[in-house]
C-alpha cells in the first residue's frame, strides 16, 4: 500500500510502462479549464457560454461534459462568508476521501482573473488558505548535524517513526541552533512533530511535562561533522557554516543542485546515483560529471545500471552542455543567486566571459541586486578555485548559450510595468518585447518605474503610478511606440 497518495499519483504518471500507470487506478477531479480552442458545447443549453465567463460556470461546464467534480465549491460574497466556508471545510477535512491541506480562494469572474494576471510564483487572482498542519507526538532519539551545499550546518532531529500528515516521519528539521535553543528541544524528549505545509517535517517543540530533568542541553558543534573544519558564523547571520569548499557533504549537495531540473537538468543523475558515484570515486566535483563517459564500462557493470541506463545518462549529460546561460549561472550555486537573479545577470552581461569580469559597481547597478548579493557574486568570481572550476567545465565542452540580445534600444535604461488586461498579446509576450528592446519589465511600480502600460481593469498599480507621477500609456499607445514590423 502506498503511504502518500500525492507521491503515488505523480510517480504513477511518470511510469514509462503505461500498464503500471493503469494498475494504480488513478482518477481525478476536474477544477479548471486551462485552454480549449476550436471547441463548442454540442447540445448545450442556450444559457451555456463558451468560453465560460466565471470559475463557477467552468465547474458546471466540466460537470456537463462528464468530468468528475467536487460538490464543495461555493460562491462567497464578502470576507465573512469566506471565513465561514473555510471553517466548514476544515471541519469536513477528516471525512473527505482524500487528503487536503487548505482551501483555494479564487476571483470568480474570468475577465477579472485575466486583468489581475500572474507573477512568476502564481496567479494574483487566487490564494491558498492553509489549514493548521496535523501534529503527532514522537520520541526524539538524537540531534544530528547536516551540511548543505553552501556549507550551512543545520541541526536535524532523528525521531522514532511517526505517521503524520500523510507520511511516516523519521527526520525533521530544527532550522538552526538559535531556533533549537529557543524551542528548548533535547535528545530524549517527547516532541510535537508536524509537516509544515503538509510537506516539510519539523519539530514544533517539546512536551515539557514528559521531560526527564536530567536530559542535557544539546551541544553546538565547533567543527564540521563531515570534514572536521572549524565552523564560522558570518557577521549578521545566525547559521553556522563550514568554509571548506572541498567538504564532501557540500560536494554532494552542489552536484545535486547542479544536476537538478531548474539548473542543468541532467535526467538520471539523482540523489541516490550521486551518492553512489561519489562513494565509488566516479564523481569528485562538478567537472567530474562530464568525465563519466570515460568510466562507461565501470558504470555498466554496476547493479541496476546496464547499457541502456548508462547510455541515457551520458546522453543527458552531453545535452546539458548547451543549457541557457541563466540556468548555468543558477547551477553554479552562488550564494543568494536564485533563478530570477541568474536571469537578470544573464540578460545584463550577455556572456559568461563578461560576467566573470564584472565588478561590484556593475553588479550593484543590475536591477533587484542588492549590496549583499553583489558582494557575494564578486567574491565568488574572484576566488581562484572557482575560476579553475569554470575553466575546467568550459574545457570539457560546457558551452552555455548566450542570453538573447536586444534587437533595439528603444527602452534602454527604462523599467516598464504592465497592469490590467492586454488585448493584443499576453503579459509575458509584452514583457519579452520590452527585453528585446533593451528595457526591463517589472512587476511593481516604484520611483524607478519609467512607464506603466494600463489596460482595462488596472487597479492599485495604476493608482500608485499616478501618485508617483509615472508616465501612464494605453496598450495602443505602447504599440505605437514599437518599431514597425516587430510584431510581424
């Protein structure tokens, strides 16, 4: 029996053999019509609209088409009705035939949904209200140290197996040593365990009534548990960190990050394979990934590998050599550089060679990069070991694809914000046009905003632009500014 239905379903959909997927007897409840072009409702009543004008009408349409939907959704008017509804669903939660972790509140009108648009993280017209996480009691066996890819040392609790939030938990995060002492958690305690967001296991705190008064306070480590290097605490930070770049735990975590889907996306090089290859000495650092082809016979001889698996892995490794520059920058694991910052750096500097030469003043000039991040990037590229790493990767054939260069300079030095509904193209396409013409597209209005393009339904952004005296234009005015022929 599968313990976690979410993982069982996602794993089932990824089976290469469709018969294995069929054997899991998966079903689903439809909840949205994402897109359906050239479609008409045959035999529908005259009242039926296509496309549906509201979220509630979408659900009704899906039901008429024969899809399974849930009876719980409700149109609420005002915050009081919303609060009452969330409390009602929370009461029903234990009796539902599937696990849930909250309620999604959506704007009903589809036109308003489109006007509100989305950020990179999700739609502005919907928000998840999360219920309190399920909790359970467990015995805390021991507190271990875990070293991440940036060297941060995190305390992790080992607990007796306990079923909570749809999964059996044996390890749970304690975040950092300051948090550990604030919660006053000790090995031997009975502790309260929950899965934050019904995903990440964490320790809420101890059950003090059950504590043995003889239990000692946990010791704060002074040396890295993996390599023995003296730990440091950077000024202004709570976390302890191992400064040894060659620390084996960091190497493992760095390779995992480098090969992950959002970075170099090397399919077949997952956590277990990386650990196995490190143990055998087949992997030692990032460049060693691109030397695995020299160990093909040894790889094929490993249990559960074989010729086809190894071949697929090597093809995936070879394909990763030409990932876009922003993904390569993100894959390097530079402190404070997430995927969005990596994209900003790629667009600003265009090539890896130019980024390598960038100094603090040019880095701080990049929009949304602050002093701390700029300093960390400059320091990373000044370290001889990191320069050697880049040279090795390039020598092994890694060749990041340069960021697309602007085709014009119409918006050079300008930051443009789009708000409201756009009629001629999507917001993503509009922002891409700004980038093509040398400008920057932002999601919020500030003193540095050069122009706001406002369509029907524009709200708080338009008001703020008017308050700050920022230039506001219509979509037609914006189109009139574009060079002839750019839209095809």
